[in-house]
């Protein structure tokens, strides 16, 4: 999701030197997840349909028809043709859609917030499962090439994944530059593999008729639903099309999907189907059985490269999503390292990286095989897709000003299809689907605790705060000792006196000749125009209010933003300025309004938050920290 692309704006989102370079980049980054699905999706779906019985023609045609129409309805119609048009200043993704819905309603909606949180939580769960299942599926081809290597599949998978997470801190620019060409080769190879084998049984093309999909689901009862859940593996990664909108733009993504990626995927799936119709025993390794034995090892190498790329895309996507959540106040500040000065979105979050690595390792060691992991996979993505569909209805209705009935007629069929896949994946709850659900609940609980605890903390501190206007009038009557220089006091509410200012007056008994009450706001748009970055209001001879606004995809840099003030007449000099920051020490209380476990969780989250000085990129040599203790 995070692309190695220098950005300039157009009506369709950020672009680089040309349309084709963006299209190539999107093939490498956007389609990595869905592009590696042929490794396991058809195999798992047919095995689910067979349910221990011999593979039949009805099963193969039913599964192929379901895969074809799932790709056309869920990915092509819903995401590529519809939701890609719902951009938030050029950005896409679950949280962008949530912010867009909030703007459309003109108010904060807890329902939309809940949908955004659930969708985002499940996407991060997907960020753990994708590397595990993709790399395992690729390396598993070694068993077919050399059965003696079977015991090395899991250790080799672990090694590849550890190396992948280890290089994240170096930045992904160099790796990303190779993403496009490698994935172009991958899609070309799987298309050729499929085209060669369609000749094994050309009657497989009958699966284009949706009758086979509908008839299979309706006539097979519970097995039909189980198969539907496995078929969903073919569309996992479809939500990444929308999430990557801001990095490549709508038209390059649409063109790459419609004219290259989708045809390659369908040709390969139909080739696997024809192979299995001609030789039912090939279902055990249907993807790798499409090439001669002498080419299995080279194909394993190419598949491993493709799955590493797919994993890289969701890992950097998780960084981007968590960063958006922090900017929107849904999570505490995490340490963010910027790994590139020239490429958009090149960020590294050490704590998120560690948590993802731990989660991926646990999944590989717990499930061992792609077949076992497949049960855990679909529920995370289908939940995100349901959330996207419901939020999409609100955007189409309120923001695009469609009639409610028309908007419902357009979006509800997609929601119904997504709910069908969600229900089918729920059948696998005890087989592994509980893993992403458990993670999603934990993530959503963390966000809820942070939001609720932050609200309680604001209310508690508000009771002891002094209105800023009252303090200024008091200081004008009895001025303290005045010292030269500028003092900047960070606060979330400029109407009240920052705690650091009160403590400075109380303990140091001095006031600077220039005092700035600084508030930093995060807009519900990805980026804020430089003309709106800085607002200054002079409220007395010695006091001014300054508001800095950043988009939720931007890097908050206070000194650089304050430098804009020079254009508005304020002579800001970093070397004669001190930044005063209040550091709270929290203690749990039985009367906080939250259960005690939530109190302790909120306190732990607060302590783990990255220092405001680092987060806002304020020079540490210019910062004065003032400690206060608050009971929540």
C-alpha cells in the first residue's frame, strides 16, 4: 500500500512522470496479495467442495464460476468501478472512507467510527495472515520438487519472514523499485501456464455461465457455504485496490486490473480447472502441477519473490493504516521513522513491525500449512469489505447527493454478497477464523479504551483548568518578572491555560516577553494546503494563539510549520524559542468511569506513547518538560 513514488497532484490522485510508470508501480504494489491467490485459492476451494469425496466436474465448474463472478462483482464492480471514485482528497482506504463519511454527515458519528475501527482492525489482522499463508504456499512447492525437503518448509518460511521484517527499518524504496517488473513477470507466467492447460479440457470455459455458481451453492447446502468461504480466498487483497488509491491514482489502478491482472488471474484459474478435469489427482498441487517437474524449482523461486512482494505491500499498508489511526486520535503516538526524503509514504513503525512479526511467527508455527491458515484468512478481509460497503452507501447518499433509494439499489447488492462471504467464513470459526476475530476484538478494545480514557482525562483536567482570558487579565494587573525570548506552550484546548504555563508561573515566577499558545489539529483530509497550515491570533501584547493543521497522512513538523509564520509577519527564531510541554503521570482510580482493567490499559498505552517532542519533530534542546499527576 505504501509506494515508492514521488507525488504531484492531479484530479485522479498523485502521479509521477507518466501514466505507464504509475500503472507498472500499481502492478507491483497494489496487486501483490490478490495476485498470489492462485497459489492456494482454487486448490482450497475444490478440496472444500469435495469434502473428502472424489473431485467431480460439477465441483470444478461450480468453484471456477464462483471465483470468476466473485472477482467480477466484489473486486471489479465494487472496488475498481465504484469505490475508487470515493476518494478523500485523492486518498482511499477504510479510514479515509470513514473520514469521508463523517464529512458527508457534517458531524461525528459513532456508527461510522465503529465501522472504521472494525475495518481497520481486521485489515491489520490480514497484515499478519497474508505473509504467513502466501510465503508458506510458495515454499510448499519444494515438497513437490523434492519430497525430502518437506520438513524444511516451515523453517525456511520462518527464515524468509524474519529477513523480510528485519529489512523494514532500511526503507522499502530499493525493494519497491523491483516490485513492478517482478510482478509483471509473475502475471505473465501464470497466464501462460493457464493458457497452455485450458487446452486439456476446453469445456472448462462453460464455467463462465453464472448458473454453475448459483446451482452449486444452492444444491450443496452447508458444503456449498464452506466452498463459498474458500472461494473468497481468490478476492482477498481486493480491498488494497481502494487503499492504494492515494499512491497511484484511479486510472492506473483501473487500467492495470482490467487489461492485465484480471485476465491473467482468470486464465490461470481456468487452466487449473482444465488440468484437474483431465487429471483429478492434480488437485493436491494444482498450481505447481501446471509446469513440468524440471520447472518446479524456478517456479517456487518466482512464487516466493511474488509472495514476499505481497507481504511487503500489506506490511507497509499496516504502517500507513496505524499512522492514520494515530493522526485521527484513535491510538497513542507511536514512534515513526521516515526512511526516505523523496518518496511518499516511506515510513517505518518499529513497534508495529515487532507486533506484526510476532503475530506472523505465531501463525506459521501454530498452523504449519496454507490449508490450515486458509480457515483464518477470509474472515478478516470479508469483515473489512462489509464495513467498506456500508460506509460507501453513506458517502454515495450524502456526499454524492444521490437519492437514498438509488444509493441503496447500487450498494446493497455488494453488501449482500459481502455478507454472504462473511457468513460462509464464520463457518470456519473453530478451524482458525477465531484468530483474526480475536485480534480484531483486541484492537477495537484498545482503540475504544484510548478514546474513552482520553475523553475522561480531558474532562478531569478541564475541572482544574483556568480560562486563558482570566489569566491574561490577572497578569496585566500584577505582571511577573519578564524575560526575553519566546515561549511556546503546547495544548489541545487554546481556551484554557496550558498546565505547563501555570507551573512555569508558579515555580519559576517568570513570563516570557512573547508567549504562544500552540494547538495542533489533525484534519479529516489526507493533506492540508500550506495556506491553511498556520493561523495566528494576537490576544494581548504578550500572548498569541497559533493553530497548526496537518492532514492525517502528513508528517507533523512543528518548527517547519512555524517557519511559515514569517510570511504573516511573525519573526519566529527557533534559537530564541523554548517549547513547554506538560508530561502527565497517571494513576488508576475506582471512580474513573471505566473498569479498573481499562484504567490500567489506558495508563500502559499512555506510557508507551512516543514523546510529543519527537512526534512533532521539535528540537530536544529547546524543550522544557513540566510534570503533573492526574488520577483517572
